[in-house]
C-alpha cells in the first residue's frame, strides 16, 4: 500500500475534516493487487486518533479483494468528551 502525502498535518483537525482529508490518499500498487485476493491483512498503527486512517486503509484493501482486515493499534487518543473527564 502506498500513500499520497498531505501537505498539512492532520493532528489538530476534527473527525469530519480528517475523514474528508484522508479519502483517496492510499492506493495499492498494481504489481501487488493480485496477491490481495481473499487475503487476511493485519494493519499496524502506532496511534489511533479518529480512526479515519484505519477506516480508509480497510476500505482500499477490501476494494482490492482483501476478505478480512484486522487493525492493531498501540495507543488510542481520548475523544474530546473523554479528555475533559480525565484532566
């Protein structure tokens, strides 16, 4: 999987803006598309904020024949409503 890079950082964006910004940012190199048919794929991410990136990656993989996508995340940021409760 390859990614077109953002010109701006997404860290301070809200969930809706992240989802919009991440659309069509990933693609599968044509050389590897055939290897994905009916495969199970594990996606590793260091930090999940809104989940927009993982959702977009899963969509691209499934659109290219992957039958199952498993996301493994090391850390998850708190939602804004949860942040105020833990301060």
